[in-house]
C-alpha cells in the first residue's frame, strides 16, 4: 500500500458514493466501506506493516477517506428524503375538501341563564353569586325552615360529610338558591334587587327532575313593596321570556320563607294546555314565589316594620323547557352529554 494507490482508491470511492440512489444502496455502501470487514478496516490493519514515517502519512489519508465516506453517505440520505417529500406533494389534491374543525356552542342551560339575566336586567335586577355548598343555617334555619321539616331529611337533601359547626350545623349542597336571600340581606346594602343563579342539588331523578339543576332566585327588598309588585314582575317575565300566548296562574301555597306564598304555574308549551305526559293537566309548575316572611327579613338583619319584599325561586331548565317551541320531553337529556341532542339548540 502506497500513497498514490490510496488516492486512486479515494477517487473511486467518491464516484461510487454518487451512485447511491436508494436507502438500500446507501446501506450497502456503508457496509462496504465502514463495516466490520469494510475497506477502511482493512486499510487500517495494513498500517501495521508500514514504517513509522509512512504510518503517519497513510494514516492521515485513511482518515480523510473515512470522513469523505461519512459525508457522502449523509448527503445521499438527505437528498433521498427531500426527493421523497417532493414526490408526496405531487399526490396532494388541491381540490379535495379539507376536514372541518368541530365548532361547539354554549350549552342550552347556559344560553337559558343568559337569556333570563337579560329579561330581568331592565327591571334593575343584578346577577349575584352565593355559595353552592352552604351551611344548613343559610339553606334552612334562617329561611324559617325548622329542623323537623321534611326538606331537611337525609332522603331529600345532599348533606356533606364534613365536621358540623355548632351554630351553622351541617353543610349541604344547596337544595335551592334561597340561601342567597339571607346572604344578600346580610350585606346590609338596601334596597335589594338581586338575581341569584346557581347550581342546586336534590335527591330526585325522573322525567321532570334532575338531581343537579339550576335555579334563579329573585329577591326585592325595599320600603313599601307589596304583592302587586310581585305579580307585575312575574307577568313581565312571562311576556318577555315566553311570549304573549303563554298563561300564568298563581295558586295559594305554603312555603316557610314567604307569607303569603304562591305556586306559579304556566300553561304547557308542548300540548298547549290540553294535558300530556310532561304536564299532566295542561299546567306546569314554574316554582314558588311569595312575600318574604318577616322572620326571614329579621334573619337577614332587615327591620320588617320598615321594609318588605318578595321573592321567587325557579328552575332554569324547567323554565326553559316550557318555552314555546322547545320540545324536550325529558329534562334529564340536558345533562346527558349526547351531542345529537345538544346540537339542536
Ligand atoms: Zn302538556
């Protein structure tokens, strides 16, 4: 082995590298030159038989060849991959329709909440927020609902498994939004026109009840508030939310936190008042309303000889279902997460 034959070999290798036009060809050349029994291994082994002076010079050339081979193989690989990309672009059909991204929208309950807020806004009602898990005191006691009342039974209300407070008693998932009445009055900022909307929980599940639902609670406290104000506000809501063809009726009822109390009904939007499996008699119960009980005013720190008020607490889902054109025959669909259902709204 001498330097001239080596440089000849170097040129031949360079030429051969140019022929690598496939991954298989590149791999073959790699094995041929750099492999265990490759050309470079063989040349390096032959170095042993050379003089010290020749070893240096020949060693340098062998190193050059090795770098040449490595660079050549890397270059060939890169060219091949660029070529591959260009080929796949040729397969791209520009006129083929693209995939449309799925665009969602607000849940029907959120839409209903926003609509309700808008209806009450011109009357001066402001949306407020109060705890959805609250002490039994705010959810029942302060609302004139004694410990013996059936609503405070384990089978009616979700109680939280947490330490009991001697004054506030147990914690509950609020079964209504009326705890907000007490908390709002305790702010001491009179007069009040609030709309408290939040999630509630009750141990019930059937065609017209979900264990989790939303309520909106209206509370007005001011001097000289009487029952005509209550009727006026509810009529205003019915006209603006449901339209002029729906009817409202007030039935005397008994609630602990209002006196007098009413159950507010609306004519069924599915059967038009004839009677169907949802309404059973042509009327649907919207929810309770009434004049705030003096004991509740006192619990809220309000003097009942100076102030009076009215309140109503209705289910958001129920109210929305009764809206004209909304043909939901089972309230549980609303929490079912079935897109085929939800996409309709
Ligand atoms: Zn009906």
